[in-house]
C-alpha cells in the first residue's frame, strides 16, 4: 500500500534549509508513488515558490491529529523511542510522521511536542538525522524493506569550501554512491552562503 509521509510544521517560520529539505522529500515521494504532506502550516505563512511548485508537494493547514484521528495507523519517527523502525512496520502503519524542526546541536527534543499527542514511536538509530534524511531512511526501511543495519551512513561530514574554510554538519546522512552524504539539491550552496555570512559578521 502506498505510504504517506507527513512533516508537521512546528516552527513559526519556514527556514530556507527546511524549504530545500521538504522539496527533496516531495520529489523522492513523487518518484516512489507515495505522498508527502507538510501539515499544520499557518494560513499566513508564505511558502517559497520553489517548494510550493515542487512535484509531489502537498500542504495542509490542519494538524496531523485532525487529519488522522485513528492514531493506530500513524508512526512517529522519534529519536527517543525505545523500538527501532523495522521493515514489518511498513505493514503495520500507513502514515509516517516527522517533526518539522531544524536539527540542533545538542538536540532539544522538540519531537516531544508530537510524542505528547500519543502516536506510537520508532527510532532510526541513536544519531540525529536531518528531516529529509529521516524520511529517506524510513522509505528505505518500510518501502525498500531494508534493515537499518544494512544502510551505510556518513556521520558529521566536514564540507570544505576552498582552502581554509570548512563546516562540520552534526548529523547522520545516507552515504551516496560517491561516498559523500546524500543532501538536498542546493543545500551545499546554502551552507556555503551561510558560512560566508557568519564570517562577515565576525569581520
Ligand atoms: N533535534 C530535534 C529534536 O529536537 O527532536 C530532532 C530534529 S530532526 C532534524 C527532525 C525530525 O527527524 C525529528 O522530529 C524526527 O521525526 C526525525 N528524526 C531525526 N533523527 C531521528 C532518529 N535518529 N530517529 C527517529 N527520528 C529521527
């Protein structure tokens, strides 16, 4: 049965980073005939055109609990869950729910806002992932029937920009064929721009 991936928007704004992550999730969901929805989007929030127009992108102003009053079909991907996600969960759940929050270091456990609503949780291992990585890994497990232990990771990649500048991303990513982390289109440029801005602020 086709799966639905929901990211519940939990921040007041939608950062450029999140827009790139959500556009990547939409494209990958469209390619696998599954659905991606960004829920709880305030009616006042203006979404960037690139995200709004991304193939497979669906917006809802409703919260996940009003969209899915039957919680038994919904699995919350929760870094604090005590059970790891497994391929059989693809049979048990129709909807996979993620916190629409940027990663933070150290993690502040904002996924607890969704946990409190009573959804059953599954973990994707002990390391914090970006939201698009968490959806990608969930898809590999519940659609691709891959065990978590069979997935290759890149942890805390260091991205080098030129001779002297680099940024370490404190997250876990899926390893791409070239050995680097799988990241959304446009993300490296955005990180580079943000790093340059940070440097300008110091000067
Ligand atoms: N620091 C965050 C927090 O406060 O909970 C984690 C944010 S993470 C960038 C966004 C979402 O990806 C989480 O809400 C969760 O749904 C999912 N996620 C990330 N890493 C995960 C893991 N190791 N296990 C389960 N879910 C994960």
